[in-house]
C-alpha cells in the first residue's frame, strides 16, 4: 500500500465529514490527483469508511480511553481508515496498516500522537473477537444501528415500515454499491446501436429491466472521457430517475415545466422523448447548478430547453394554466440514494421531515396551478418515507378534487402492483434500484 493514497483518503474524509461535502463529488474531484493503480483502493476506502462510520467509531471507542468526539481530527480520520481496513479489506495486512498509520501521524502530528494511534490499533487487533462478541450482546436496535451504521431513529422507522423480518435486507441493500446506468440519447442513437458500440469497447452491458432508454454498465471506467459521451450519445442517470421521465411520457410540441430541474436529467430526457419539438422551461433555485443543464444541452444536441433561475416555492402567475406537463422532482430527505451518498445517513434528522414536507407541498401546489385542463404532472422523490410520498399525494388530492391519479402500468412495464393506482414505490432491496417514489396526476 502506498502512503500517498492514504493521505488522499484522509483528506477526502475530512471534506465529507468536516466540511459536509457530498462523497460522490469529493471522490470525483480528488481521485484525479492519485496514481491510477491506487484508484480502486482509494475509492473503496473512502466509501467504506463513510458507509461504516458508526461501526468504526464504536470499535475505536471500545478500545480507546480518549473517545472519538475528543480526538484531534488527523488522529481520528487516520484511525477510522485503519479500522475500516482491518475489518473490511480482504487482503489487508495488519502490520502494514498499523505501521503506515503510525508513520502518517508521526509526520503530520507528533510522536506522542503516533504512540497513541499504535496503542489503539494494537489493542483493537488483539481484541477483535471480544469486540464482535460485545456488539452481538447489544439490544436489537442498537445492534442494527452499530453493525450497519444507521442512526437508531432511522432503524426504528424502517422496522415500522418494512417489518422486523425485512429490516436487515433493507439495511444491507442500502449499504451496497448502486449499479452504474446510462440513458441513451435517442436524438442521436438507438439503444441497440449504443450497446453494440460499448460492447466493441470491451464493456459488459445489459438493458435496464424497466426502461426503454436505460443501459447498465458492469465495468464503467472513465466514462465521461469517452468520445461517445463527449459527442452526446448518452448521459449518466440512475434507473429510478429515468423511470420518472418514462412515466411523464411527454408528447411532441408540448409545453413542459420542470420546477426543480438541476442537474437536469429529467428535463433532458423529456427533450429527447419530444424529439426537440415543443418547449421545456427548466428552473432551479441554485444558479450554479443551472449551468450544468446548459452544458449538457449543447453536448446532447437539445434545442428546446429554456433554463431559468427561479424558486419553485414562489407561484409564477405568468405560467398559470399554460403547461401540458409539469415535472415536480421535489427536494427531499434523500433516504433512497444512501447507496450513492452514504453520508446522508448521518446528516438527516427526524426533525428535518416536517419542514421539508411543507416545501414539497407548496411546490406541488404551484405546479398544479401551472397545468392546463387535461394536463399531467409527475411528482417524484428520491426517498422512501411515506410522509414525503404517498401521504403527500393523498393530502394534495383531499384539497384538490379536480385532480386524479393516472394509471401508469404501461410506462412501468406492469412491474409494480400499485402502478394501476397511479404511483410506484421503488426500494433497493426489492428492485436493485435507488429508493424512489413516482406518482402521476391529471387535472380535470
């Protein structure tokens, strides 16, 4: 193992936990500075520590008189990485992990701190079996919380939602790696053609089960550097997010309003489906994110998207009764995409739920006012909480009798029991896709 990659992992972890940055953005940025032969171990180590943080800290606290909350940051992140490697990496050599960690602290902190790190790690190695035994003695919720690194409130909530017998499946699936998927740009190429191109380049690919335009790539390497990406033959997008666009199913020459558009996947998908005919107004409250849509428009050859900075919670009277379709992908707790951003587990509080629901309801209400008679909207979230999903839709329908839910069986390949009722709930442990909610409503 190389100390250079260890330094990079520790620096990346500081950005994620201390500076509250998203792990996917940190990894994509920092991996550029690492020798390619260490890319895999770097990525695995950063994500491994983030996914297993509560277990790692619990192990350290079992064996250290100084607790993690009181540790100096360099020492803490060095220990976290070392414990992850001692417990989770198959080929990890205990002495090498300890020696490299001790040397790193000696160089970057001081000799006294390096002796402390050495003592804690040696103590952990000596007591590995006892530590596992002590974890197994914890109460059921504490055990699940520690073993899978989820806050107790979330474990309890998910036991209520999915049942005691399914809870470990749910936690394991949310800690597993998400498949890498792309959306074919049908303005430029068919799915069959793109599959043949990718296979000729040695890629292992398969069609997405629920999607007309989706491809899963088993061995994606530097996808964004490929000529096919640069020339706009495809975009990187999750299956669940693509399915929301498929459910929308917009007709050519329509007016579509995407209220919370950035980074733009759903708007761009709609433009491709509409064959560049009609108009899509793509709005987002964050100006810096809007530029991502502008970049992708050019890359994909999309001409019918008009990008604007606008706060979706504020009603725009100019658009009332004008839209054929609205895309309502609201801000949410994000608990369906933990596989992609594992730090979400620790950053969300149960108390966040109430304030975010008010925002969601306001945006949904505004979108409903933009629709013409007969117009349709798709409401979606990347979370699995009923309060933000089906309960939100039911509350809206109670106070808006001029809206109904629309059968979406055809758009979801008849694969979900609830699709006839107008909505689908997607769960990683059942569908191998990001946790998502998609509902389609029509104005009467």
